C-alpha cells in the first residue's frame, strides 16, 4: 500500500481538522473526555456571565469576562483540533485503502474443482466457503485460501512492494487478499470471509479509529485525571463561600468572582494531557500504519510497549533465510583457488541462492571470472532428490569433464562408485562444518574430491546491535528454530540472543509462551504458518505475516503487510514510544500546575487576603493580567505540544530507570520552569499592549 506522505500540519489536513474541531463541540462528544468536559462547561458558564455583564449586571468587568470566556473556548477548540488532526491523518490513510476496494465479477465455481464450469457472480454476493477461479489478469474478489493451483500475484496495492509473490495451495503461502491481482497462471480460492469482513474492511475500520477502544493504560490514566479534576473541583467550589465569609467577617475586601474561580479550576486540572490524550492514542495507531502494520486493537499497540520477552523465528528474522557460501576447505593436494574454480564451474548454471553465492564467493576471493555456459558447450546437471547433487558436464578434447557438488554422503557414494578414494581429511572437515551449524557441500572434479564448500545461514548485519539495545531496555530475546541444539547454539551465540529454543514444535512454542506469562511477563512473537496459530493466539503481541495463512492472520492481533519478521522490533519501539509520549506529557501537565499556583491564586484572593501578594514571585502586572496570562498559557501550551503528541517522544533504547530519570528531568523540571517563563512573557505582552 502506498504510504500516506502527510506532514504534521499539511494544508490538506488543517482545513478539515478545523471543521471537525467545531463539530466536536457537541456535548455528546465532549463528554468522552471528562477533563475537557469540565473546561467545556466552564466556557459555557463564563459566556453566560459575559452576556449578563453586557446588560450591566456582571460580577466583573465585561472585557475581562469575555477575554476569559474566549480563551477557555480556545482551550477546548485546541484540544478538539489536536484530536481532529490525528484522526485526519488516519482518515487520509483510510482513503487510500478504500480506493483499493473494487467491484469485480468473480468466477464462482459450480464445484470446487479446476476445469468445471463457473458462474459470473458479483464479489459482493460471495460468502464464506464459496470457491472462485482467478486467472491471469483477474482481481482476486475476496480474502481466501488457495485450494489448488500456483500463480504469481501482484500485492503492491496492499504491501507497497512492487515485486510479485507466489501463492500456492498448501504450506504457509496459501492466503490471498481481496483487491490484489493475479499476474500469471490460475488459482482456485476458497472464500474465507463474508462481505464487510474482508481484510481491507478491517484495515479501514481500524485506521479510521471507528473501532479504537481505550486501552487499559489509557483508561487508568483517565481515571487518575478525573480524580484530580474532582479534587480541584471540590476545592474550587468551597473557595467561594470561604471568600464571602471572610469579607463579611473582616468588613473589608472583595470576594472572589465565579469567573476567576472557573479560570483557577481550568488552570489547575490537568488540561494539557486531558486535551492531548486521545490524539496520542490515535497517532500511535497511525504510526503503526505508517510502518505498514495493521493493529487490530489499540490494546495490542500498548502491549507492544510493555513487552519484555521477544520470541523470534531464526530463518528470515535473525538470519537471511537462504544459505550462502562462506568458505572453501580444500582437500589434501588441492589449493583453495583450485577448489573455488571447480566449485564456481559446477555452480554457473545453478540459479538457487546457494549456487549464486558460490559463484560470487569465488569471484570475491580469487577474482575468478564467470564463464558463459554456452561458450563452454556445457550441459547442466540439475539437482534431484534422488542424487542430492548437481553440476555440469564440459566437453573436452578427449573426454567430458564432469564437475559435481552435493551432500557429503551422496558425494562419497558417487566417488566410491567411480573407484576413487574419499579422503579422511574431507570427512573430518564435513563433520567440523556441521558442528558449527553450517551445511557442507563436497565438490568433485572428474572423480577427484576437491574439497568442501561451507554454506552458512548468514546472521543479518546489525541484528546483534539491535538485540543489545533490547537488552538495555530490559527485553529478553529468544530465538525459535527447528534446527538441532548444536546448530541453534552456534547461531544464537553469533546473533547475540539471550536464549534459544531448538527443535521447536508448535506445542513447544505454546508451552514456552505460557511459561513466561505465568511469571507475569508480556510476550511478543511473529508467525506466518497455520502451525504458528496456537502460539500467536496465546502471545500478548502476535504479529502475523500478510504472506502467511489465514489462520495465522486470524490468530494474531497485528498483521505486517510487508511480511518482514524483523518488523517486530520496530513494533516494540512504536509501542514504547506511545507509552513514553503519554507518560512524558502527563508528567509535564501535572508539573506545570506549580507555576499557575503562584500566578492565579495570589491574583484571585488578594482582594480577600492581601497577605497572599507575597506569593506573586513573578511580579505580574495586575491580578487581571495574572489570571489572563495563566489562562492563555494553559490554552497555548496545547497547541505547542500537538506536534509532540502526534510525532511522539524520541525513542531511546535505555532502561526503565534511566528513562524515568530522563523524563523527570526534561518533562518534570521543564514542566515547572517553562510555565513561569511563558506566563511572565504573556503578562509583559498584555501590559505593553495595555490590554488589561
């Protein structure tokens, strides 16, 4: 799928976001955020007080009440705008997905067998269990499983990857997605979803946020914010009778006004995080989508941030997944270059990744030039399961030169059948290579054993450093492989994982996940096969490959459209970034109340308690200026923090304790200092313009 390249404040998003911000003034929408609902009610009350003041019956000057009311409405609108902007980015992504949905005519099979008759049927009429035929040039009408055939499929509309993929019946590459196109051959597909339940439909729903449920962490934080708001509300409500009583008892002074009390309440409740909380959640889902990952629940994104155990499949995740030639081990009396030359000749017509890697290694180590098979008039001998060898026959002046490479036991039988010796040194080299977790290929030239080529499943570059980062974050990495324990141990040591599970079966994976979860740990894993489905269903964060089976995608709570197993590491980072952003802005929101105490409390009650003037450490111009400065800062800081809420706090691979200290220093101390500076600057500006 083509990723939506929209900046934080793209002009295509600003206009609709402003319109949506006004639409969100509906009380039914405001009620969803209790903290901002308090500000919303305060805005309405101050507006009514301004109307009363217009008629000459105001509790305070008309201009002051209007200014407070306007900035309270701005506070509500800025919070609405932040959420609308985050939703706008998601809607733009959803629009590109919706464009993938096409109304096509499907070839519904009368019987689920190739060669029988089919009936033209609208894709919208297809139901789960039906079988359809898709041929070259056809758009696959619905999600399903391939039951027969093999074909090349263009999935670029979904994954963004231009290279076609092979889909075939059986195995882990049998799932197809509606909206993709068959490029060659044919497939019989058994439909696995009903209308409206297709993968693209679910993607659209999740990206738009229509089904975004609040996560446990978000709910817990909302409860905390509501509790703080209730405490401040009770305190503020009781201040009015105390003020009236104090003025009556002293016979002097002026009681605090309702407008000032509302301003005080709005400044003391955590409006900053209350206004940005929803936007942070929506933006987290959007960032996951930008990584080409569809999260089927916000809970999964959040859980990714709390994961402390990663189960990683070896092949394709930790290693490149295809064995590559890494060294030449010559037999006695043979030079390494002679072995490389023979191995390259035997591999020139071998189009497998292993064969190509032998050709490349010989060229890199000895600059042996590749030769055209046609010029040599050679005949390629393909690999078969029976012979377990391949090679080439090159005609010579007197006889045909026979070059072969293959499995050690097969090559030993081949050499002995020709009446040639099989060196004991070669047998020992084969054993040594096998113990290192590599694959030995023996090379023979006209019956003479030339030596052994070591094929190694290469560990991906930089993966060891990634695992070191995860370790610093307190995350344990476990490699899952079907290899024997000796091979698994060698690769695990090279890759730098913390532990490994060798000769793993589906039952072993499930047992391992449950074992970690019983210790109170959160487990993440990836999978693509039907045999991975039980473990995916059990894992807290389960990333299914889009290229995998329908069973795997149904069991997982995330789907990686790129089908890249290493994406799990990026998913964990995005989850942690979302939690860091929420925690950092909560810390900032609560800590910046301190400056507002020193600004608004002396200004609000100086008429009742003149002694409170001592708390005006910022020496603000006047009580009215102090109150307005605090209210304006409270609104403007939401606008300033919108980019941070949408983009997220910068991710750093450090431990929880170090991260806590860093956030307390930056967002805790910063949340204390910045409001003092901001409020004072606004006060100086208001005084200079003579607005209060």
